[in-house]
C-alpha cells in the first residue's frame, strides 16, 4: 500500500478525485477525518488518527470536533459514508463506540461531506 500525503479538503472535490485517492490506497474506500466545527476534512491517511493529527496541527482543530469515517466513492445513499473509526471513541463527549452514536453529530458530519464532495 502506498502511503499518500494527507490532503486537507476545504473546497469541493469530485467523486472521481475520491475514487483516484481510493485506488491508490484501499481500493474502494477513502479514510477521512471530518472537523464538524470548521467544516473541513482530511483525506489520504493510512489511519484516521494521522488525519486527525494533521487537522489539529495544521488547522487548529479540536479533537472533540474531529470524527473518522470511511467514504466509498462508488456507492451512494447511506452506503457512501461508514461511521467506523477508532478516533470516534470519545467517552468524554459520550461516544463509547467506533461508530458515531449521536444523531446530531452524524448529521453534522454528513453535512460537511455533502458540502465538500460532489454527488
């Protein structure tokens, strides 16, 4: 697996760009860390944690606002975003699983992804 440079996404990208990133890494998915406060995300890390650290160090993101997801560029609807990441274990904010249990936080994550990824 090629390690890629982590990209911080602040402007819209296409599904094709996502597919290109996926093909260089995991094949059908792209790991993403989404900052629901700043409305940005990081892509291209081997681990969600690498992307989270990049957002914190380069963008001043706060850990409690950064959530990990997997994006499947060739799928649509609910199958496009998978809420599954070790960085989502945040007992201090009430999230005790690798998923995102709070529906409001899920909606914020999906809103950021919807703003940044062309459908």
